[in-house]
């Protein structure tokens, strides 16, 4: 436990002295602010349109602006994570291997599990720090919108984005642990995430067992329910197993450094 | 304290460590001496649990380095060949981090970090970022890192690499001062370093142990014959010729001793022969004034070269 904390602290310190983390967070915030703004404008315009039509022809449904903004926004967010998480994780192990500091960690009285978890929690913390400012925007919107959307929906969306983000971070960490080059680590995780994304595309056409299992593996598919405010346990379990697998593989990979160095 | 038995490490293309066995007693300083690629770093990496051995066993403080790696890691301080530094950290922050992962309790951490800073002479650099330090200072931070948790066993891979002469002397003093309460293994290419700091020396070449002994014993015993140096007030050729006649003398060479009519003669005796008294009586018998006569033992450097060249000359 102490080992996890020691590694965690070091990683956080590293994030906050390196310009890379600040740049990633800044880019993320600028992009999210832009999307938030655009979505608001577009959806409010649509709702005006709808209410005009409603007045002319009668009937129609009330336009739920906050829910629509949130849903679309979280859809965009998943795409942003696809690009940003490989950058957060690329250096986690690759850089330590290149600099030889892995030799310090691996000859210290910390287990591989503690090293991997400490690093994983640190990257997760950075993700939370990235997401926090967006939560302020939504909290403001929900307080002032009329009609407003239930807070539960917002909660489910954040849970979804956290689970998805954590899964991508676990995957990226694994790829960082197999190489000494940050660039290769970033390329590998980016490629893998893209692959997991397009698995979804191909599967929509077919309906065989093969197609549906591919569809099951798509990390983004399990995310949709969360954006609609639905917390389905099977989706939660999917992400937790994905994270668990990523962490497990990373531990194996760190452990195998002792062997592979041969 | 450290017991290594038949340790072997094979990499894909070669055997880096080949059936190496040695023991380091508590409080002792053991020097690892060998040319590039001898297998020093590999042996140390196995002892610290960074690499697994192919075969053989190694015990540190009674624990097997492979099966009880964690117990071993709790008890060692290790300076790898390349100091494992986080360049973005300040010196103090780095040492605090190392103390933390070495399980130093919070209340002792600050004091131990101060200690390590003082011992390695980097107090005035404590707030600098490590990336701004010169090579020698980085090496010292690496050394401080190996000492910060006051480990029982200290393993130092070329601790004086990159240091200036004054620092080299200070680090040697530091290492000598740590002996007794700590058990130390260090590796080096610098021969005087071994004779100055180590209680015992392992000479290793191409993964094999060529010799293990105290520096003094290595210098006197390993090489059978003893060299003698004498200064005589007589003609060079006459002296050389007279000594050459003596039994047990292998080689004689002379040179003038700086314009005072004396000559300095170096005599190499056959292995196991002490020819000093015969030489003395011969010289005195001839009526030549004898100013100096002493046995010269081989320097460690010569032994090192001898052992390692012999070894690589023999086919294997
Ligand atoms: N990871 C590795 N993969 C393959 N071979 C290796 C590896 N590490 C070391 N070797 C080989 O093992 C041998 C011993 O290397 P080692 O680093 O232990 O030597 P050394 O005595 O520390 O040398 P130096 O004085 O140059 O530091 C060398 O021939 C080296 O090429
Ligand atoms: Mg070496």
C-alpha cells in the first residue's frame, strides 16, 4: 500500500512539472469548451425551430435541451479521449525504461503490482482533473435550465466517461510498458484504441455470433447507454474487466522486463 | 552476508556470468575488478533482483535473491551503472522519494535525507533540479540514493565513475567509513581503488573468476617470483653481469641513477625464489657500495593484466 502511494506521488509530481501534462489538459479544455458552446447554440436553435413548428402545427414534443447537450457532448468526449489518453500514458513506463529509473523501482522493496497501480491511479487522477472543469459547466446548466434534466443522468454520463477513460488508460499503460520509446507506445495504444472503435462499425451490418462478439468487444459501444443516463451493470462489468485485464497485462509485462532484458 | 554459488547468466549470444562463486562477510568491502564486459554489472543486477540468474544461487542476508526478492530488496542500497535519476526532480525531492519507496518511516525520512546529502557532499545542490547538475554531481546523487535508507548491504556499480580526483578520494573515504556497519560490494576498473578501499578483491574476466583474495595477498602471492631493486655505486655492466650469474635470477636490467656514478638495477627472480640475500653478499663481496636493496611486489595492475590476459589467451 505504501508503495502504491510512493509511486503515485512521484507520478503526480512528474505530471505537474512536465509541460506535456499542462498542454494536454489545456488542449482538452479548449476543445471541450468549444464543443460545449457549439452544441448549446445548435441545440437551442433547433429547439426554437421546434417550438415554432409546434405553435404552427400543434402537438410535437417538448425539446429537452439539457439532456441533448449532455448526450452529444459526452459523445464528443469519448472521441477526444481516444486521442488524448495515449498521450497521457505514453511515457509512463517507456521513459523509465529508457532512463534506467526502472532499475531503481524494480530493485526497491515495492511489488510490481504497487508500481503498476500507483502509476495507473496517477493517470486516472489526471483524467479526473481534466474532467472537473466540464462538470462545473454542466452543474451551472442544470441549475439554470428550464426544464432541467435529472442530476442522475449527469452522474451516469460522468461514470461512463470515467470508466471508458480508465479502460483506455489501462490499455495505454500496457503499451507503454512494452517499449522504451514513447512514440512507439503512443502509436501502439492509438492503433489499438482505433481498432476497438471500428470493431463497432463492422458489426452493425452482420448479426452472426462473430459479429455480436466483435460488437461486445467494442469499448465505445458500452459507453452509449451511459450517455443516455442508463447505468447498465453489464456495461460497468465490461469496463471493470477491461481495466482489470489491462492492469494485469501491465504487471506481467513489468515482471517480464526482468526476463526480457536477457 | 552474501553468498553466491555457481551463479551463471546466459544471454542469447553469450554467457555473461559463468559459474561464479564467492562469499562476502558481514562488514566487509568486496571489490569487483574486471575489464569491460567481464560480467560485473550482470552479477550485481542478479544480486539486486533486477535480473534472474540462469542457474546457480545467490543469497543475500540469508534470503534467496530470486525466491525472496522482496526481502533482499528491503536490505540493499544499489547504485546501478547509470544512476537512476528523475531529471525533473530536485535533489531533495528525489532522495525523499527514494526513502519513501525504500520503506523509511515518515518521521525518519528528513533526517536520513540530510545525512545522505551531507555524506555525498551535495548539501549546496539540494534545491537544484537534477537535470541541471553536472555529471559528477549526478553520480553523487546516485550514490546518495543508494545510502539514503541506511541499508545493511550496499551494492555500488562503479561508484567513482565521473568524479573529480578530490571527490574520488572523498567517496573512497566514505565507503571505507561505511564498512563494518555495512556490507559492501563495489565494482571498478580503477585498480588503486581496489587496493585502497577493499578488504578482498574478486578479479573477474569473461564471466569467470580469475582470482579472489585480499589485495595484499594478490600482490605478493599470486605472482611467484619477486622483483628486487638495488642501487649500487659501481659500473652498470659489471653489476649486471655479476648478478646474472646468481642462481634463481631470471632477468636483470640496469640504468644509471642520475649522474652520481651509481646504477639502479632491477632483478626479476624465478617464481618462489628469494634472491635478496645472495645479491647482497655478492655486491658486498665485490666491494661495491650498496645504497639500497628492496623487494618490489607487482602492482595490482600488473596482476590484473597478467590474470586477464592469460585467461583470454587460453582457449575455451
Ligand atoms: N541485456 C543484455 N543482453 C545481452 N547481453 C548482455 C546484456 N547485458 C549484458 N550483456 C553482455 O554480458 C556481458 C557482461 O556485461 P556486463 O555489463 O555485466 O559487464 P561489466 O563487467 O559490467 O562491464 P563494464 O566494465 O563495461 O561495465 C557483456 O558481454 C555484455 O555484452
Ligand atoms: Mg558494468
